[in-house]
C-alpha cells in the first residue's frame, strides 16, 4: 500500500511556503505549488491514482539525412 503525505515546506530565511506531495517518502515533482488549495487538489488526485499528465503528439517529422 502506498503512503501519501501532504507537505508544507517553509524557507526559514524568507518565510516563503510551498506545498507538495510525497509518495512513499519520495517527492512527486508535478505536485509542487505555492497555492495550498491547488497543491491539495493534486494530493487528492494522486491518492485516487488519477492521471496527472497527458501528452499529445502535435507533429512528427523524419530527417531526410538518415
């Protein structure tokens, strides 16, 4: 079973806060946000195993030199 943690990281020099999710102790790169509500929405999606990204090929070209 995976363990998800919703984290607030505070810079002790500036006081700035960022929010992120860790999955089994590892930071999920796409989860970092300055806005707590947005970060929490991502946390919920991750815990529900919803897709976080979508890739769409817009164009493909082949080099004539090969």
